[in-house]
C-alpha cells in the first residue's frame, strides 16, 4: 500500500516541475511564439506610414515572425502582440510620420511606448482610446498638438499615462477621472488651459502627478479640494499652475498627503504674503516630504526660511533659486533646524557672502548652489564663513559662480571634503600661488572667466582625484608644455576634461598622450604657434578636441588620428593647417561635430566624410575646395545634421533633386560657391538656408513643391542668377522671418502671397527688375523690421499702409524706383525707424514736419563713439509654427546701400549701420522743416538734388551726431548758420550749387572741407573758398543775430533817428538849391572853379611823372 505521505511529496514534486517547465517555456519560447497574421499586417501598415531614416524598423520584414521584430513583444501562449516599444532617447528624430488606424487591430496591447516618435498628426489619434487592454501608454516628446482625447477615459485598466513635452492645448478632460487604476499621470510641458477638473480627485490610486505647464492651467475656486482625496500621492508637481497663491487651504490640503515625498511649486507666484497665513503651521507629512521646490517665486525675506524650517525638518533637498531673497535675510535658526538637508539651491537671488555663516551649521549639507547672487567679498572671507560650522566636514559640492567675488586664490583645502568647486565668472585676479592646496578629494574645479595670471601650479597635478579642470578665459601666459608638465603628477591618470581656451598660452603642441583618461581637451583661442609635430600622439580616450583659433601650422595626416577611435568632436578651425589624408583613408572614429573652417582640405572634396554616419554639425567653409560636390554627400546616412556650412569654397555643379529628408531642421550655408541650376526642394527642411553668391538660376520648384514648410525661418538667395517672376507660393511657408532675393534678375510684380508670411521681419528685394506697385497684402506682415525694395522699377505712390500697419519698421529703403506723388503723412507713424531712404524717385511736395515723430532718431544719449561703432540691433528670434522658440539668437546679416561721402557704400548691421534719412534726387520743394533738428541721433541727412528753398534751419547744430550732411543742388539761400560749427563729428559736407551768401562760419571743422563743398554759391565767401569777404571783414553776426537786432528797441530808435536826420539834411541843403536861384547859381559856380583847379593839378602831376621816368632812363 502506498504511503500517503510519499504520495503527497511526489505530487508536489510533479506540480513544481510542471510550474518550472512552464516558466522555462515562457522565458525561452519567444522564438516559438507566432504572431497573429492580422496584427502583423497592421504593424507593416504602421511601418509604411513612418519615415525611417535610420533603419529602426529594418527588422520588420514581410513574411517574417513579427514577435521577433525590434520593439514587438508577443504573448508566449496566444501570439498576440502585447507590448510595442519604439521609444527613443536619441538627440535626433529616428521615426516620423502619421500614426495609422491599423494599430486598432492590436486589441491585446497592454504596453505602448512611442516616446520620441515625431508624429505628423495635428492631434493625438482618438483610436488610442479604443485599445481597452492598455496598462501603459507613453506618448511623450511626440510633437502632438490639439486636445487630450476624451476617449482616454475609457482605458479602465490604464496605470501609466505620459503625455509630457508635447504642444497640447485646451483643458484637461474630466473623463480622466474615470481611470481608477491610474498610478502615474504626467502632463508636464504643454500649453494646457482652463481649470484642473475636480474629477482628478477620483484617482485614488494615483502616486505621481505632474502638471507643470506653459499654458494658463489654473487651480479652481475650490482651493484645491480635489487634492485631498489623493492619499497615495508620493510626487506632486503643480509648477506654473495659476491661482495657487490665492488658495488659503492649499498647504493644509497638501499637509494631509502623508505619503508625499516630492513637491514642486515652481513659478506659482508665492510671496511672503502668501505664506504668512500658513505660518507657523506644520505639515503632517513632515516625516515623508524630502524634496521641496519653491524656485521662481517672489520670496524676499527670512520668512521663507523660518516657514520651511517649521513645515518639515526632514527635507533632503530644498530649492529656493530664482527668488528675490535679499542680503542678510537667512534665518538664524534655519541651519540648526535643517538636520537632514543635503542639497540647498539658492541660485539667482540677492544674497551676500556674510549670510554664509548662518548656513555653516547645517551639518548634513553636501551640495550648496550660490551662483548669481550679490557676493562682492573677498573669496577667502566667504570660504571662512562657510567653514565656520560643522558644514565644512560634509560639504562636497559648492557653486559660487557668476558673482562678483574678488581677491586671489586662497587655500582651498579649508573645506576639506569638497569634490566639486565652481568659482567661474567672478573677479578673481593675481597670480595663482605656487603652494596653493586643493581639497584632497576634489574631482571638478572650475575657475573660468576670471583674471588669474601665471601658470597652473604643481599642486593641481598632485590632486589624484581631479577629473575636470576648467581654466578657460583667464590670463594664463605660460608655455603649454610647462602647464602640461605641472599636470603630469598623479592627476594625469584621473584627468578626463581639461579646458584652457581663451588664455594667452603660447608655444608648440607637446605630447598629450601622457593623459590616458583624457576625454575632452580645449586649447582654442590661445597663442599657440609653430608646426604640429608629425609624430605627436593624442590621448587614446579623447572624444572632444578643440584647437581652433590659434596660430598652429603644418600638415595634419591620418597618422595623427591613428589611435583616436573614440573621437566625436574635432575643431581645428582658423589655423594655417593643411589636412592631407590618403584617398582610401577610413577613420577609426565616428564624428558628431566637425569644424575645419579656414583650414586647407582641398582642392578635392574630402572623401573621408563619406564614412561619417553620425554627423550633427559640419563646417568646412573657406577650406580651399575646388571640386564638384559628389552625389554621395547629399545622400549621407548622417542627415541628423543640425548645421552644415560649406560656404566660401569653389564648389561647382548642380545639386541633385534627391528625396533627402533631414531628421532635424538644420542650418545650411552653401554661400559663395559656384553652384548652378535649380534649387532642389529637399532644402526646404532647413531652419536657415543661405545660398547667396552662387549661380543658381531657378527656385520655382523649391518654392512651389507640395507640402507645408513649417520650420524654415531664414532664406537667403541673394547674388545669384535667378530670373523670371518671383513664384507666388509663399503662403506655404509658415515660419519665414527673413527673405533676401536681392541682386538677381527677377522681374514682374511682387507676388501677393508674400503677404502670407506673417512672421516676416526682413524682406530684401534690392537690385532686381521688379515692376508694378508694392502688393497690398504686404500690410499683413506687421512684424517687418526691414523692407528693402530699392533699385527696381516699382511705381505708384508710396502706400500709406507702410506707416499705418508696418509700425515695427526700422529700415525702409525704396531708393531708385519710379514712385511718384508726395511723401505720405502716415510715414510719421514709423516711430522705430532708423534708416529711411526714398532717394532717386519722382516724389514731389514738401517734407512733412511730422518727421519729428521718428522717436528712434531722438531718444537716447548722443554717443561719443566713432562712426564704425554705430550698431544696429534687430529682434532676431525665429518663431515656429506654434509660436514656440525655434531658433533663438539667429543672426541676421542685414545689409543695405547708402550714398556715403559721395560713394555708394554697403552698410552692414554690426559695422556701418546708422540712423539716417535720404530723400535726395527727387522733386521735393518748400523749406527744410525746422522740426528735423530735433532728430539729434541722425548720423546722415541727404536732401540734395531737390527743389528745396528757404534758409538752412538755424539750429541745425543740434544734430550733434551728424557725420554726413548733403544739401547740395537745391535753391537754398541766406547765411550758413553758425551753429553748424558745433557738430564736431561732421566728416562729409556738401552745400554746393545753392544760393547761399555771406561768410562761411569759422571753425576747424568747416574750413577742413574741400572748396567744392561750397562751390556755385555766388555770394558765399571766406575759406576754404578763394573768394575773400570784403576788406577781410570777419563775420560778426549771423542772419539770426541780424533778425534779433532788428527787433531790439535801441536799434529801432536808432534807425528812426537816422531816417529823420537823413530827411532833414537832404531837404535842408538840396531844397534850398532847388528853390533859391541865387544859391543855385553860386553852388554851380563853385563847382566849376573846383573842377578847373583839379584839372590843373592832374596835368602838373602827369608832367612830373614823365620827367621822373625820363631821368631814370638816362641814369
């Protein structure tokens, strides 16, 4: 008979073996799982809808088992797809396209992660709400716009929902409150609006909630009662949520969340007043809350320190950065109360170094961030205050950067356990002491952006833990080999980053292979010189090498890179280097960034670039390449490019119309080459495109290809051979802010669709053959800063909408066209105008007196800078389709032409831009408005070649910034105002061909001009003219003085008595002769006797002269 006990043991063993076999089957049978045909077909349709530049879906092949495809996981029992993970953390976009509804076939899907896929849908597909088995849904960083689908409320099994970092708008749907099993909800970094729905409070299982937003999302009038039910919350982020500062119950509600560990309330407008009603209230969650972020609020006093210390004593991290905390306002007992604090962030406040002593009693503090405060004290005293308490034995990370700390480098070992120390961007000066001691465990030391001199001491090289040393932007002035020698102690084995750029280090390049762990080396912008040795070796672990902007010379060959297989960034720009590589060289590295500007790579196009598959930035401009760009260059697998610059070479040929699609939106410059033919449409995907100074002949295909162009912000096709009409396809370009088509052969009218470019700030059409009127649609481009349509054949009157609608204009150039009529008064609305040039047209009428409203030419101080320092600024932030920042800091190379000193000059924004008015060569009449003298920042004023009359304004000397004044070839009369002598900066003056009179005012300035500046003024005299004023009499009074004297009472009485005296004298003498015959005969008899006597005297004198001459001849 079988023993029951043995039978039970046997059955248990069999059950365990079955269970183990099942586990093994589940783990190992992926190859045996066979996917469902309909689901495989649905996935293939998804693949067909995606643009896959990098082969992410290369394993997704027809007639293959989809359970073995990358990112696809199937049930081992049923074969249904349960998990689809195509997430990407790459810096570039790997997949993009529209998500097809075929995914509805995956009804057994539990896990879906599309993080980083760039969706071309305008909104999140609603069908996601029909995948009812989903437990995990991650659609973060996908570029979705529109609203959050209400259908998500049907995903009753959902535990994780992440919609972070999209462009979602509208309100949070209340249906999300139906997700009773939801544990994680992240709606961070969107543009949501409206009130947080109270139904969010139904998510009783919710552990993490992130609502940080850039929209107008706000807390409701209930004061946040919805939070009170979320008892499971461990992480809560309400940053940027509006109306929180007015909730008097918020902190009481949050206090009841006993599991809360992290709380972020960044930029919620909290102030001292906001928290005064909560003080000294204490959190119930004081034992759990460990991370508290109150940055970017409006706290100013010590109250926040007192309040925090009463809220919880178990904080590990506290962030109070970007507030307005003033000096001497750190609470006395704060340091004593914070007995668990390890990380304290006080950046971007107004604290002083004297406050640091109060922090030194935080015995647990490891990281202290104090950059961008008001520290002006000596570094030694600040470190002394920080080391006064027990914190000196715990502190490992200290950031004092970007203050105004003074003094020299003291003994830094006073805080002995520091691992990271940042003293960058201060005012430290003097020589670095040779005997300076660093903390023995220091790993990272940054002292960039100071004024330290001398050499890196030996003690730095003897710090065996040192990994990163930032010494850039100082005044180090020693030989590089000496610095390398001083770092060759035990630090040579640990050093991973060495930054020495922007100093005065000189000498040749020494052997750098002594640093076996070095990954980043920056030596650019120094005074290095000499030839690079042929046998020099670089560190084998080097990933980043910056050696640009020095005076190194010689030849770089593939031998120099033999052991640099990990190199990712190479910068040799602005050196006299020749890069000579063998034709078949295949580098061992894969570069992400290449900067070889002004090196010599040519004359052949560098073939080795074909091997680089990961390029993000490429700059081989002015590299002496004279070759046809090979086709492989345009089809590189590395079109992850963010920037490409191959300008200033002699590259030739046409650019093929390949179906190239950049994964990013790069900045591309092909300027100053010899490219010809049509411009291909694939270049539309750039964010900035400069094709200027080439021989391109057509851009119709580029401009009118199918599709919307979302990101292109700058387009420069100037100085090419473009001809025909400008394509009328501009409505498809949604982000264009800069268009330059100048110096081509374009003809016809300006197309009306150009008015659809609503982001346009700069439009340059100069020097073409454009006809007709400026299109009325252009009035919609209200952001225009510069409009240059000069040197065309445009006609009609100057549109009044230029001044009425384009009030942001700073430069308006319509010179050399056929505009007629008068100057519209609406131009007076251009308060921001810097340069107004409407010269060489057919304008008539008077100059409007309201030009005095050009306030940009009035406001500000008159600068004493020389002419070349007149700088032009323009708002150069490119806006994307969603008005988000797309490319901040894009530089506009604004240029225009101006008649300057008799010569047509090209003016550039950073050198020759000025404030000026040029109305020359028209038919303007009337007087020069006296109101123009209020434009005190005018640098150039040209009113020549008109029909202006009247006098030069008396107070023209008020224009103290004036350097160019041309009033020639008009009908001006009167005196030259003496106030003109007050303009000390005047370097070009032309008053010729007028009717001016009187003496030229005397001054060093006015007499220094050539006489041609005053010629053809018939009654003008004095230097530099040869015509002298009568009897050399100097000019005592101006016309203004004369007019003023005429109204003086003394002179009026004088003139009256003179007239009366003349009247009495004249009639007293000549009246007697006229009416008395006796007196009349006596008067004429007297005259006859006088005449005879004078005749005899003359005859006698003539005989005497002849006698003298005869005597001289005999002698």
